[in-house]
C-alpha cells in the first residue's frame, strides 16, 4: 500500500493562533479548504467530532460534493448514533462520494466530555460498546438478509439495510493509546490512528497494535494500517522554521492566558492515555529525534494532536520518512495556520516525500 496523507477539516477561518470567537460555519471557506486539499494531493481529510461542534456527516457530504478524490473520514462516537443509523449514514455518504467514506471511531477519552451528551459508561465499557458497534456496522454493510442482534449494548430485530457501501465495505479506523484501544483497534480496525510520539515510543505502540492483531488471528498482511499525526511548522530554512515555531508557541500561550484557547489556563490533567503520554514525554525535553517538538503539547495541555515537526522542507520530509520506515502508511499533517499550511505541505512536502518513495520503489525493483 502506498504512503497516504491526511489533513483535518476546518469549517471556517478560525485557527488556534488566530481564533475567531464563536465563528459559524463559513461554507465558502470550507469549500476552498476542501478543494485545496484535493488539488494539492491529500488523500483524506478527517472531519472531527466534539460535543459542542458541527455535525461531521453534513460537513462531510458538503466536502464530497465539491471534491473528486479526497476521502472523507467521519469521526464518530458510538454514544451519539444508533449503530444501524450510523451504518446507513456512512453508506449513504459512501454512495454520494463514489466510495470515499471512511469512519474513525472515538470511544471517548473524557468522562466529563462524554456526560455532555448523556454517556455515563466507564471507559472500559465504552470500548466494549465500540467493539459491538463495529461488529454491527460490518454486519449491516455485509448482510443481504434482515438480521437480529442480541448484544450487551444493543438489541434489535430484523434490521434490513438497503444502503450498501460502494466497495462492499467502509474502512474502519480506531484511535487511542490505552490497552483497550490497542485491543479493539488491533483486533478489528483497518486503520489505527496515533498521535506523533518519538520514534522509539511510536515503534512500541505499533508493536502493541500488531501483537493484538496477531492475538486475534489476523495475518501479517491483514494488520491495521498505521496512521501517525503531526503539526509541522515549516519555513524555507531550519532557522526560519524555529523562529516561526517560537512565534507560534508565544501566540498559543498568549491565547490560553487570555481565555481564547479551547483549553482553559487551569485545565485539569487530561484523562485519555494518548494525551497523558504526550505530556509525560514533553516533560523529558523540548526536542525528540530529528525535529519532534513538544512545547506545543504543554501549551495546549495535549488537547488533540499537538506534537510539532519543525524545520525546512528537507527536515520535515526526512522526519516523515523516518515514520514511514517505522511502518506508518498514513501521515496526518496539519499546521497552526490551517489553509496556508495545507498549501505549503501540498507544495513542499507531499510531492517530495512521494518522489523519494517512488525512487526507492524503482531502485528496489531494479536490484
Ligand atoms: C488520529 C486521532 C484522531 C482523533 N480524533 C478525535 C476527534 O475528532 N474527537 C475526539 O473527541 N477525540 C479524538 N481522538 C481522541 C481519542 O480517540 C480518544 O481520546 C480515545 O477515545 C481515548 O483515548 P485513549 O485510549 O488514548 O485513552 C482522536 C485520536 C486520534 C489518535
């Protein structure tokens, strides 16, 4: 499978470094952003989920309507949608987009956030529910006949689905860094999403996911594809990129101090393991490996993907290739100046990383 690139969907011009308080969806911006990703060769965009934010399905359908190749990854928390409804909604998007729908499952990393939409299950139960949910979706996409379900979390009778995915099924992604995430994702997912950690720790996580896949009886060619996420801060030279990185950090710190950040200044430590891991590594030092930078993690209390890669296009590309060599097939990159960064990556990162990989493939074949 080739290396593929992912971005994140932004519905308006508000960014972490230039927040527009209470910004509504800006359809023109959304279309421009989505078309830029498509034109510059990104393979996927993740439409994220948050209890207070926009609906990923309608935003995803809008993106599908204005793009040609971009695959749309819908972030989905099982507590927000009955599984038969989700199976049809995803298959509907898949048909509307000629087979470009993907789903990324979020078991839910914070009890407080889950309670905002009426979910009071403990985290291990949320993961158990996720496992059942994925099995129902696969059955609904696959089954020509009506079927009953009598599970721990869901029971229904004679569900019949007439909305089938274009290619028979829809890729299922799972994200997280807890034992349960490794187990459910390793045993059931097509894709496993991680946040950018140093090479050593990333390798450890990949090994855990593969071990769970093996335990579930999956063959080596059937393991989840690995997705790793970074926030590259790129400029013409390494020196200029580091200056830009420090400006970005100052702005993030300022926004948090002024109460303009999504994370309050006095936010408690995060509950999800992925964020806790990022904060632990941040405490060890600012830079890991070639150019993995952690102060942006501390500045945002590790809310979401927050590790930066800092440097010239060459440094960023070499860093990304380090992760490709480790086994990552999906590279998610988004910056802090969303649209401009996506265009920079489209010009200076995607083509050159692909060129190196192409050259390697050609010389490998020649040997
Ligand atoms: C690549 C990736 C994307 C994610 N997207 C979202 C998202 O859109 N919304 C959300 O609430 N959590 C998102 N998460 C967070 C985790 O899925 C979530 O915290 C998880 O349910 C529990 O994490 P844990 O197993 O590390 O404790 C994402 C995680 C990863 C790795």
